[in-house]
C-alpha cells in the first residue's frame, strides 16, 4: 500500500462535485456532470448517509458514496449500502479504495449497521477482488433486470 502521510479521509460535500466528475471521467471516459450533480443534490436529504472523499496533497483522489437502508425491498434498517466508489487512475492500486471502504464500514458500524451490501458487475474482476479481500462474499439477494 503506497499511501503518503498526508492522506486524509473526510465527509464528501457538494463542493467536491468537480473533483468527482473528473475522476469519473478519467475512469469511465465520459463526462457525467449532470448525473453527479443530481446524485450529490441528495446529500444529507436521506438519513443517515455516509459519503467520503480521500485527499492527498490537498486534492481529492477518491470518493465513496453510501447510505443506510430504510426498509426498501424488505431490507432492514441495519443494512448499509455502498453505492459508488472511484479512485483517480494515478492513485489506483495504492490502497485508497481499501481505506475508503474500511472507513465507510467503520462509520456504518457506529450507526448500528450489521450488514453491508454493494452491487458489482460480474465481469469486473478487479473490483470483485477488492471487495473479496476486504471480506465481502456473495449475498442472499439476487439482482434482477428487465431490458426494455
């Protein structure tokens, strides 16, 4: 893990929009500012929400968004969801995603969360391995979809 001493994890704010858009653009190859603007508009409107950014040398190098379930789909309120995670490509493979996930889990535990869910594409081997190393395994829920 190549993390400098100046690393910092803090709560994500609306002011982080441009940094998140830039990271997302580098990772996915498209500008989704409208999507992220709408997503961050909901910050603090749901309770409780846990969303963080990682900083190095005074700039955002990664982010993670999540919240605690509110009984959607019969899932109890003791479940946390990791909704999105991104790390700036020059900082990938240096432990930033692991630090963000572990800090989110720590904060979830403080809120009484007992189980954490996330969705990962079956063919995203790197992300599957990351979550597996942290201790995630296949859950009991099945993702269903209908293409229309």
